[in-house]
C-alpha cells in the first residue's frame, strides 16, 4: 500500500474515532474515576472489539449482518439498553470523581476486568461501526494485490488510532478531576454524563438502520 493511501485511511479513521460518542464518553468517565493509567484496560477493551468488528467487515460477514434486520436490531437494542443502564447507574450515584490520592488508596478496589468489559459491551453495542467499516475498507483495498498484507496494515493502523483516541479522552478526564473533585460539583457532573449516556442509548435505539 502507498503511503498516501495509508495517510488518507488514517485521517478518515481518526476523524470518525475522535468524534464524541458512547465509547469516548466512557473513556472520559473512566479517566475521571480511575485515572488515565488504569483506563488503558478500557482502551484495550475498545480496541479488541473495534478490531473484531473491522475483521468481520473485511471478511464479508458485515454485509450479512447489515442484510439481517433481526441480528442488527438485536445488537442495537442490547447496546442501547446497556448505555441506558450505565446512565441510570451514574444518575443514582452521589459519589464524585476521585482525587489522585484516593486513586492510590483504592487501586485494589477498582476492577480492571470490569473496566475492560464495560468498554467491550459499549463498543460492541454499536453495530453501526460494522456498517462504517464495511463501507470504508473496500475503498482502501486493492483487489489486484496480496490481500493479507493490506488487511494487516489497515487493521494495525485502525487499532493504533482507536487506542490513542480513547486515551486522549481518558487523559482529559483525569485532568478534569481537580475541577470537579468537590462533592457538589461532582454530583452534577455525574448527572450530566449519566444523562448523556441515557440520551446516547435512546438515540441509538431510535436511529434508523
């Protein structure tokens, strides 16, 4: 693949990834609550599913899923329900984002596995990512050259960009902690982010295929 083609693909994926959405909102929330370093676990969950979705699309299975209204709707509704669940959980929580010292004290109490799985479920709950990959990848694959090297290159670039976009939001979340560490402000931040998660879930459920 030419450098120009890889650069164009990178820009396309970066723009699509950096736009605020459920996954990036989760990255911001985890960054605030657990710190950027621990949010690496969440980023890996996001990247794992993103790579899987891209692989499914490249393999041609994405077209089957898009054509199957039932499968598409089931994934979409499950993802919507999970986003709403996260939002309600945050609305019911009066606990503000924790400070750096509290992070150190509660390290053992925060489950990296839980953070990883949350990112997995949020990312997997958006089947439109498969639609996007199915539409985009063919534009950058040359059918006249070896398939596997192109696949490996595109997926590697995708994983790198997805990870870094996730971590950008996580770092921003960590930086915001000092501004929202007071209980009163943290309570309103929880409500704002929780409401956004609920709105995202409802929007995903109401959106057309």
